[in-house]
C-alpha cells in the first residue's frame, strides 16, 4: 500500500462498523518499518479525535457509511508469517522485512540456526533462491525468486542485532558464498 491512516468512527454493535467521521492519512515511505508507521499513526490519532469531537459539537461533521464489500479482516500476526520464503520476489521480501519490524521479525535458517533479519535492501543478483551470492561489509547478498536482497542488519541466536559489517568481521565463516538460507543443515 502507498498510504495508511487513522479513522475516527461512530461505534455500532458490530466489529468495526459504523459511519466514518474523520480520516487522516500518511504515506508509507520506502524507509518505514511496522514500528515507524505505528509511531506515526499514534501521533496522528489524538489530534484526529479532538478534531472529530469539535466537528460533532459544531454539527459540521457528517458520517460516511462504510462499504462492507471493501472490508477485510486483519488477523493477529504470528511468527510463522515472518518466515522468509526465498522463492518470493526480492521486492516482496524487502517489504516483509520492514513490515515485521519490530515484531514478529523476519527469520530464516542459517546452517541449522535461526537467523533474524531486521533490515534489507533490494539489490541486483541472481542464483538459486536462498543462496548466498556475496558477503561483504556492505551486507549479505541473497538470491530470491526474482532479484536479490542485501541483508544489512541481522541477529544470530543469543546475540544482539548487529549491522552486517560487524557480523562479517567476527563470523565471516558463517556466511560462505553458496550457503543456502532457509534449509536445515542436513538439506544442504
């Protein structure tokens, strides 16, 4: 989506039903994560409520009936949704990494261990999905179903989130070109 927003609505008996009184939108930028968007929406909410209350008190606010045919149910997120499927296009995976930060955090397997992916960039490259194409201080380049991702911030089990340059300096052997992410050790 290109934008998100906050809607002030009059509550009715159903779940998220009732007329919309005021809508405020904000663009979703290429740098946004789920956390940054959450925080920006949280800042937009209170002034929108105050504006809606003032409009109701003045009688200038008219509710807009919702089109139920456009409604979708947003289920609670779970960790399985954040597992990276390397056969998907890089553009989708980059968005997934941003959307699931700060929770549930995208993850994959590296030599049988969980690897959390906190930041990534779309990059040029090709190969078998999930295979490491290159590893350098700029990031870990991994092939996707279409294109590649440069993983720039990762977290190993028991460790703290680190920029890839720091991991590369201390654990270079873990990121050998040709290693396939997302597989159990015996599948490699």
